[in-house]
C-alpha cells in the first residue's frame, strides 16, 4: 500500500514539473494574437507567421518567448490607442445635391527656380589659389 501511494505522489509531482513557464507564455502569446485578430487582421497574419516561424518550437529559450510576448503587448497597446472608428453615414444622413456633383478644378502650381550659389564658392577657392601662387613666387625671389 505504501508503494502505491508513493507512485501516485511521484506521478503528480512529475505532471506538475511538466508544466513550465514557457507553456504559460506560449498560451499568453496565443491569447494576445487572438486579441490582435479582432482588432486588425493584417497585423494578426504578420505576427502569427513570425510566431510560428520562430517561437513555436520546443527548444526556443524562455527569454525569446517573453520578448515576443512584450512585442505583442506593445502592438495591442498601439492598435487600441490608434484605432479609428469608421462611421459610414446612412442614406438619411447623406447630403442631397440638387445640381449634381460639383466639378473640382485643378489648381495650377507655380515652381520657382532658385539660383545656384556654387559659382561664388569657386571664386573664393580661385582667389586662395592665386594668393598661394603669389606667395610661392615671392619666396623664390
């Protein structure tokens, strides 16, 4: 009898040890991906591809999974802050145009040309070159 109880306790401890923190963070990543799926489908597909390519394997270190979890948290934060509600007006809210749609005239844009300033810089360089030549000639004499 004591041996049977010992074996049961041992199995319970073994089952508890099988459950790791990596599994918790993987489950949390799945939950976060589901939340992102409801907010933005495109982000979800991109992040889901990244998750399954890099972080779903059994030999991925816990710190990498935690880093990806942080990335998911940041994405959710960014998406919920910038989420814009798109309101499509109903037919009763639409303005009625009696004369038809207005024609939009194209605006003409004038482009002003700016004078180049590079020749002035060349003159300064030319003056310094002439001064160096004059100084070299006076030293020879």
